[in-house]
C-alpha cells in the first residue's frame, strides 16, 4: 500500500507592518528604548503609570462613553477596547447621524478626548 | 510628537495626584485630578468628583495636549481616594499562614504537573513559573504576570481549574 501524499499546508504571508520593519513597533520608539533597559527608576515609573492606565481602560470597558472628535464632532458609544499602541479604540453601539453602528473603530488620531462615569 | 508627548515618565509622574487644567487643540479645556499619564500615548487620565458620589473620568489623548497647568496639589486623603478609583476589587483577606499554605499547595501541584516553578522575592512570596511568569499572593489567576500572552493565558487557565477542583 502506498503512503497518502501529505497535503501541503498553505503558508500565510502577512504584509509588512506600518513601520515597514514588520516588528509591529518602531525601534526608535520610547517603548522599545525602555525595553532595551537603561534607567531603572524611569522604567519603574513608566510601569506604574502604564499599569494605572490599563486599569483605567479595564474600568471603561462596557460603559457609555462620550468621544470628542476633531472639528467639534461628539459621538456617544459604549467603550469596547483599546489596542497596545494607541492606534484605535473599538466601540459598540456608536451613535452617528446615519444611525447606530453595532461595532466600530475610532482612530486615536481623530479622537481628542473621551469620558465616562464610574 | 508634541512637547507633552516628549516628556519623560519622571516628568509625567509630577502631575499625578494634582488638580490640573489641560489645554487641548481646537480650544478644548479639561480640568480634573490626574490619575495617570499613559507612557505609550502620553494620554492624561483625569477624574472629577460629582455630587452624587459618581466620578467622571476623562482621557485627553496625548497628541491633542497643548499645555498642562497645575492648579493644586492633592493631600494624602485625595491621593488615597484617587488610587482607589481603578483599584481591583478587594479579594478575601488571607492570613500569612493561609497565604504560605496556598503558595506551597500551588507550587506542589505545579511541580507534580512537571511545570518548573521557583520562589522569588522577599521571603519567597512570589512564585516564578518557567522563568517567564510570576504569581503573587493570593496566588489566583488574577495575580499572574507575564510578558508572554500565550503562557499567561495557559497558566491562568490551569490555576483556575486547580482552584475550582480545590473547592
């Protein structure tokens, strides 16, 4: 009996990241510089500030939030999630003049500020 | 990047627990107590206390910040109040002996499952799994820390299952 021919698995080639280096973050960014080491005191402060911020994001999750966008535009939505590099914010039930979008991404460059109640 | 985003974490830290006025682009202004400044985006997280015990939290994105003026310092009472806003819920308090037992039981179980674990930190209170994940008291899934998301999620699942079997 002959052995079954193994089916080749497709290789998924992902496109290069926005910074072109495909590492997903810029090697000159403060974040990467901090990862390389250096000032331990600054890194400790960095970590503490970041931890508080992440807890804040966790607290925002699921809460009705008002987003202040550019050109005086304000929209209400339910806070979903934020990404690691602060590129976009995912929201649910985004109220727009055209109706309610079940889910949407708001670009951080378009957002000036957002607020919610605890 | 603007001047605010270029500041160092030690600089940003000087604004925490202070009442500030943030001038943002397009003539927006925000006032409140600084809870934190995100080191990645330099976003400022402000808290305002309302009459009905509610707290309003505003996040001003770092790229939109033009100027931050300190209005006043928070006293110790305010610092306590601010640090409690996002604090995780208080878990059941364990005595030192209970914590030691929980730690040893978990360590034994991990070792029985061929997972390398060592003790670290002051008086060995932190467990270190495979050199990449740490577990602090009271040794539940929430107390696991790791920079590897996959290992973190796997170990959290294991510990969750282990604790459920203990009940």
